[in-house]
């Protein structure tokens, strides 16, 4: 992953309660993940709060529940034979090229 280039450096003060006011251009998100590394560098990463009920579709949860009930009752399909698929791995460059072509076609 490439390192993000800093647009500009701004000095901020820490108040008596340990608070810092972020510059206006850094207030894109109200929620940040904070990391303090071994060099005492503080890294803020913007995050988005998501309601856990919105992560997985209700229909998907219903299907999963039904599948678990069927499995508990012993209703399960036969194993699928995947031996017809080649075991050779494409190298990373070929995979990346294929992904880029696929994404380009979708646009």
C-alpha cells in the first residue's frame, strides 16, 4: 500500500484535558480510529459508524438460519467435487491484469 502524501503540516495544541482541535480540512469524518506507534506518532484514520443490523441483509440472515436448521436436522447436500478446477495458481501480476481488465469492462 503506498504511503499517503501529506498535503500540509499544521501545528495544534493539546489543551489541559488532552483535547486537540483538528484543522477544518481534516474534519471529514466525526469518527476516527487512533493509533499511537512506537515512535509516539499519532495516526488518525476516518471511520464510518454502521449499524450492525445493516451489515448483513435480512434475507441473507433468513437463508443462513434456514440452512443451519436443515444442517442440524441432517438435511445436507452431497459434497461438491471441485477437482475439475486446476490447481495451478496464476502469478500475482496475471491476477492483477485480469482484475483491471474486468473492472475496466464493467465501467
